[in-house]
């Protein structure tokens, strides 16, 4: 059933109208700078933080209440958000202007100090 529905969706593909496109951009603006869309366009962290993984774990802990699991996974990362030196290089490629440095600070606080 999943394959059939996916095939049907693909066969009915059409480009977005200008109104639909503007609606998406407006939704992105409303989401703000603290919501990563996981588009993968952020520049790689020069100190080796896996930015998307840290943000996925932070979201899992907050939104899905998987605090213990996310904390264990965060602690197993080879480079944690605590290594962030605030250089901001990671933010240069983000088309949404996400405040990655601020989110790394939140992750540090959430997974290190928040019990």
C-alpha cells in the first residue's frame, strides 16, 4: 500500500504555485531562528560537532519526551555541543538563518546541567 501511494503521489507531481511557495516561506519565517528544518545545508563544524545529530537529540528530548534515551545518545557522541566555540561558521550555509550557536548552547545546558 505504501508503494502504491508513493507511486500515485509521484505520478501526480506538480510544481508549487506562487501562492503555495509564499505560504511555505511565511511558515518558515514564523518558525523562527530556533527551529532547524534538517535541510543539511549548514556548513560543517570546524571542531567536529555533528550539528544535525545534536539537534535531532535535543528535539527528541524536548518534543517526544525521550530525555533518558537522548541524553545517553548525546553522551556517546565523539564531539558534544560543549565543544562549540561560538565561531558561527556553521550558520553561514543555513537558508533559514537558524541560530545554531544558540542551539548548541541550549543543548549543552539541557544535556549537561539539566537533570
